[in-house]
C-alpha cells in the first residue's frame, strides 16, 4: 500500500472519529439541557416553531406581514393561555395607559371596566362622575359589546379599553347591552382628571366619604377629608365603596391604618408556595367614631380589603349588596426592554379573620337594594338612596 493511500485512510478515519466525538458531545449537551433545563428546551421548541411558521408564512401568505404585531399577539396569547383572567402581557401602549391612570389622568370616556369570565363579556363597574360616559348616560352594569363598530369579548378587555382612549376632542362610538337591549352612544373623548376622594357633612353630625378608586395618593386625600369633617364635629362616618373596583392595595391598607387600632391585622396574603404575610396597622388610630360601609356588586379587590378589615377589627357595619369577590393581587413586572410588562396574579388575600374573599365576596350586615331606576347611576338623589338612608338610620 502506498504512503499516500495510507495517509488518506488515516485522515478519513480521524474525520470519522472526530465527527462521532462532536456528535456525542452535542447529543450529551442536548440531553442534559432537556433533562436539567426544561425551560431552555421549551424556549428552544417555541423559537423553532415560530421560526418555522414565519418561514412558511413568508413563503405562502398572499397578504402583508406585520411581524411586530404578530410577535405582540404571540406574547399575549402565550400569557393568556394560563387561563387566569387577571394575568396578562402589557404592550407599550398598555404600560403607558397604566402609568397615566396611576398618575391620575388620561384621555378617554371615563369608565371602570372588568372582564366577566363566565360570559366572556366586558362589564362597566363604574362611571366617573361628570365624565363623557356619565354625560351621555352609560351606567354601571352595562355590558360593552362594540367600540367603533368592532365587537369585543371579555378576554379583549385591554384592547377595548385602548380603543376608547384617544386624542382629546375625537369621538368614539360605544355600543352596550342593558337589560337585553342594545344602546349606542357617540362620546367625545376628554381628559379625565380623577378625583378619588370626595366628602360632605350629612345631618346628625354624620360624615360621608366616597372612595371611587384606590389610585394615586388617595390615602393622603382620605386623611385630609376626614380631618376636615372632624373639625366640623362629626360623631360617625359613612365610607362609600360602591362601584369601586379596587386599585392600589397599599392605598387601601394605608386607609385601613387610619381607622383600626395600632397593631391590628389588616390583611393576610398567601403566595404560590402558601407563604403567608400579614399586614398590620403601624400607626395610631385617627378615626375613632362608629363607621358604616356602603357596598354593592361592583365593590371589588382593594375595596373588599378595606371593608373586611374594618368589619372584623372595629365592628363596622356593611350596608348594601354582596361585593364582587376579587380576592387576588397582581404584581407588575417591567420587562427587559423597559417598555412592555407582565401583570401577574401573585397572591390571594384573606380578611383579618382568615375569611376567603375570592369568588365569595363579602355579605352585608344589612342587605339593601337600590330602587331599580337608580341602579348603576353615578349619583343617586339622597331621598331615593335606600342604602345611604339605612346607613344614616344605623348611625343616628
């Protein structure tokens, strides 16, 4: 055998051995990754499928492809597949809208909405007083069916909300279902300045504070309003939480801190590992008068935290109808691009006595309905407000 032939055989043999060795190493790494790093394996599979789908679409699809929009849709779908009604991916616009709401203003029509999971509908749970929606006659309890002739389901809550926002002075058409009848409203968008706390002095030295949402720095505003009423000589207090869909939990806890004795348990939360955290009052009680709380079926989340804490710590009576029953807390996580975010259900909360609120709600001590013609309205004339009248009777 010639020397050249021997060399060629040797080279080929070495190539085979090296190839086999590399294949073995790569296989071992892949196997190790799939066993010990299942998340990486899942991510690789997801990336592989999206890459394949993208290639097929570019090869065959006859329309235009907006890749950025498709990626947003994929992320939204990936998160929504969890099946949790409160966990969602937030795109740039949604993060911006969220910050506007927390800051206390935005341009839109002035409604608080939530998703009805069982019927997959968008429910109006509150209307901001004197807002465009209030002026045209939209009511709490209305179900939003269409916005600008486009139909929306409950799982499209954020999309519908964004559609109702826009440039100040522009119009948006909103179709709602009320008592099985469809109603159409043309609404001019305005800058909505939130006023979360309002108060007034009622007869018999009864103070009245309305909390529309737990946003901004409403705890500070509550303290200010209460001290104004206190200077006028109130002997009891009504806290109105009707149509209050919640908001910032820390603001709810801060308000409870003003009302319950120092050291009292305000809230119990449990995370996915069943780890329990207890929030207690850290300051001296400033509200030392009897309290009655007004609730209805749209009193939810942070409102239920406050109502439960006051009921179980100071014996505050609840008047109205059973609350909504949203007993879970969401955390907002800004993603690496600093523009998009993930809103995640991270805890379930319980009243100071350990009572479950989620899906249960709070049952009033005095169950009173409003007259049918006043249900859902932002303002009810006092003589027809059966819930307020009963609260006043209790405090006389």
